[in-house]
C-alpha cells in the first residue's frame, strides 16, 4: 500500500474534533469542492434510549488502516486532499465521533471519495464502541473485516 | 500487567532445552473482557500458527471458543489468516467485529 501524501491529515483524538480545522486543512486553491461526513452519536439504538458511548481502538493499527484508506481514495478518485479524524473515549449524544473532509477540483470525485472513505472505515478500522443504557452496557454489533486467506502459505510456497 | 505463560504442551523439564518464541498478544472490545485481560506475553514452540496461539487461550478460558467464528486476527497491525506462522516478537491481536464511525 502506498503512503498517502503528507498533505493528508489522519488523527485519533480524545477531545472534541475540530471540524473547521479539518476542512481548512483540505482547502487549497485548486479545489472547487469540499465534501464532509460528520458521524455523530445517536440518542437511541434499536429503539433503546442511549445515555452515551465509549469508543476504544487498537490505536497503532487504526492509524495505519486510516492511512491506507487515504491512500486508496487517492488511487481511486481524482481528489486533492483527505482529512480523517476519529474520536475515542466517552462521547455524549450529538457529539461527533468521526469526521472526514475530502477536497477535489470537481464535486463528483469529492462525494464519491468521502462515501468510500466512511464506508471503508466502518468495515476495516479496528475501533469499537460500547453503548451505555439506563440498565447496562453492550458492545455494538459490528462488521468483521475482510482477511487475506493463507497469504503466508502462498508466500512460503513461492 | 504482563504475564509470562507457557503454551499448552510444554512441561518444565523440556522448556529449558526446547527453543521457544515469544509473541505479544492483544485483546480488544468484548474479547478483552472474556479473555480476562488486554495484553499478555506468550511463549510458543517455533512454527506455531495463530490458530494454535488462540487455542492456548481457549484452553484457559473455554468461553473464548464461541467467539472463534466471529473474530479476526492481526499480525503486526495487518489482518492475518489463522494459518499465519508466528515469528519471534510478533504482535498478535484478536479483534471482534469493528464498530467505529
């Protein structure tokens, strides 16, 4: 996987995500569009009122996977810059847990890249949320990331 | 925080002369609660695979067995197949379905 350009910004944070800073980071003179995704904490889960969420990550791997996502969107879409920030720890209802900003000369690529980035993040970045309710807490249902099968044995055979 | 443990199959009379490799093991999310800890150093026989490493934890915590089909493993921050051989110093993590975003 190629390294994303140093102009990208990839962050795990424990305080409020500064969305304006991410947007300004991707804004350059060549861009005609900036598309953002703001993922925020919902007040219920399957109809059960949520009190708050607590996020944890395998931090070194999560950062590596987020950098891979940035590299992939550069390879797939004609965009300029990517900024991805995910927050960890306790988050209250309405707070931003993940924020993505993508800039591009034209809007279609920025929309497509932003959608690809959040969809891939939810499927492949090792971050977990625990949902707290009046009467207890549960780890949220998640997605099992795709895993290469027997890569090592193929390497050994070659 | 870290505990040294021998993999199943060792006994004290051979551990001093049998070569072994040491790997760091991490558990996350609900697996951390089921495994009873987040991080551990484990000694294994050379050539052991991720599957055998997980089996040593199942031997100690049988309730882990029912999570085998709904978790993925990583080796040195990359998702890895269960058949992946372990190398000395590897960082292996067992990861439940991810729910970020």
